DNA sequence: ATATATACCTTGACAGGCGAGGTATGTTGT
DNA sequence: ACAACATACCTCGCCTGTCAAGGTATATAT
């Protein structure tokens, strides 16, 4: 049931941004949310997740701050910026275009009519 | 209008196999077919195309033979094998699964209901 | 003590896409 | 004759995102 990583590649950032649109969150929780949303079929690998956070933060799409938990492990929270919201919209639009293109190019017959 | 290469990654082989299901063809022609199908919005880069042919041939999904043109540049034709047809079906199924997953994970609200 | 869950992080390898370059044939324009 | 372009193939080396493997630290349960 696991999904090929090449099919996810390029969507990691969109997935994270979509998650943060629902409110600030942190790495571990975001990954658990993904697991739950997909009925335990898919989760991002930690290394993938954290490198994506770095990219998004460097690009100005998100910013981070340490939580002030006084118990348990410390958490680094992420928040989506205005630029991040615009980036999300752009990526979603691109996904819509790409989806149609891939459907068209990989179906038998080639362009929707035999 | 150009599509991000990370969104195409992992689909190159499916696109080629889909094309070969319509009959034997060769690199240059396949790429022109893709261009035409997408209304000049997308084409595979040559380096991408030819490395994909190598992978597919090594995997036994396609085989190749030289055309016997007695004029113009020589052409290497590719033909899909039985294994290749099965591989195509597998990749299409995975695409269906991945598409649903990505839609679910990147939409606002997260799982289709607010 | 040991295991498990929570929570973070980095390093190095790997694989696919692609820019840049190369080869060769045939046609069309000047 | 020569240039330019279309057809048609190919390889090398870089770049980027993923991920296995390893590490750190806190809290709870057995």
C-alpha cells in the first residue's frame, strides 16, 4: 500500500502548507495528522519532513518558534506566512494543471477520445 | 505554463509506456506526440527521455531495434513487452492511488469535509 | 533498568531530471 | 558553396529531494 516516493516528490511542501493553514503546528503532530488522514497508508519520513521545513522557512513561506511546554519534549512550532499562503495557492494550481496533464499523457488512447 | 519537473518525476516511464501501447515508436516521435497532446505545453527533455528508455529496456518493459530507413537519420524503435504492459497497469493503478492521496492531503480542510 | 512514546536533528548515499555538449543525415534558403 | 534548420540519436556531470541510519532529550509505564 505504500506510495512510491517519486510520486510524492514535489508535494511535500504543499502538504505541509495545507496543514499549517489549519493553524500553527509542529513536526511530529503534522506527521501524525498525515498518517491519520490517510488511514495509516502514508507518512512523510522524518528526514524529508525536517528538510522541507528548512526549505520553506528559508523561502519565507513559514516561520518557527519554540513552544513553552513545561513538561515533555520541546516542540518547534511552525506558522504559515502571507507569502506562504500565496505559495500554497500557486502549488495547488500547479497540481491541478499537472494532474490533468499526467492523466492525459498516461491514459490509453492518449487524449481522452479513442 | 511549464510544469515543475518534480511533479513529472516518476511519471516519465508511464508516459512512455502509454505511448508504446499505441504501437512501436521512436524517441523523437514520442516526444513530438507528447508536445502535440499537451498543446505545446510540455515535452520531455531528451536526456530524460533516453535515460528512461535505458531503464525500461533494462527492466524488460520494452525492447528496441533499429529501423531500416534508407533515407534520413537512423531511428531506434521501441516496442512494449508483455511485462511492460503489466508494468504500465501497475503504474496507472499507483497513480490513481497517489492522486487521491495528494488531493486529500493538499486540500484545505484536509479530508474532504470541513 | 528497560521499553515505549513523544519530539527534535544531521549526515551521507542514491536516483531521476536536465543543461550542455556531441554526432550524423537530409532539406531549404541565399 | 554555405548556412541554417529539422530530424534523430547519444553521454557526461551537476542539482535537488528523498530517506536510511544514526544521534539527542524528556516523560511514563512495566
